[in-house]
C-alpha cells in the first residue's frame, strides 16, 4: 500500500514563503502525475499544481501561477511545492496526491487514487 507523507506546513506572514514536500513510501511505485490540492473550510478541494512523471511538465492553477513552483525528484518519489508571496487566501489544508494513469484530467481530484494526510498552511495578514 502506497503512503504519501507530507511535511513543511505551518504559519507564515503574508508575503512569506513555505516549502511543502511529499514522499511516496513505496519506491517501486510509478506515478503518472503527482499533484497538490488544497481545501479551505467550507470550500471544495481545489487543484493547485501538478507534474507529469514522464517529462516533468507542470501545470498550475491561475490563482498560484507565478508564485508557486512544483518540482520532483523522480528517484526519491518526492515532490515539492515551493510557495512564495503567500496571501491569507492561500490558507488551507494542502494535500499531495498521485494519479497512476492518463485517464481523466490532472486537475480533477477524482482522477487521483492516492492522497496524503493533509498539512495545514496558515497565512496571517
């Protein structure tokens, strides 16, 4: 059973930075895409960024484009989310997820079969 272990969340002031990491415990695991989503209280889970394992192509939500960067170490089955210029509206629980097939869009939460436990990010104004 693959587990995704997230770390790096916390409290930061507006304008600050945080770096989230997500590591898959099973090294033989072969993702198609690894992604980050977030969910704020009372809101639906929202796509943030994704990276394709085959060619490291990346995709971002408009709300974070230019501020967040997703990257990966394929050998270590680890993905990071560097978050800069954070805003209070970025506050949410952030989830790492893995998609194992090309079926369905990378921005759909329902397309991902494996999820991390979630990690809190709070941005104060």
